């Protein structure tokens, strides 16, 4: 389980952010939903960049 979380935590975090954005839009805050809609992509891009910079 620990290996799974250490490998896939960016995907799980991005998915949670996506659900948060969808929830904001459903409850009637489209501006907040548009703002938070950029978080999943940013999280995944930073995770890729960090993993490429690792030595091991």
C-alpha cells in the first residue's frame, strides 16, 4: 500500500482537485470552479517535472 501511494499520490490528488472543481460548479460557484479546474493539470505537470529531476 505504501508503494502504491508513493507512486500514485499525484494522480489521487489531481482527481480530488477535479472532484472539488466539479462540486464547486454544481453548488453554483462557476468562477471558483474555473479557478480550481487548473489545479489537476498543474499538479500532474509538477509531478512529472520532479520525477524527471530525481537521480534515482
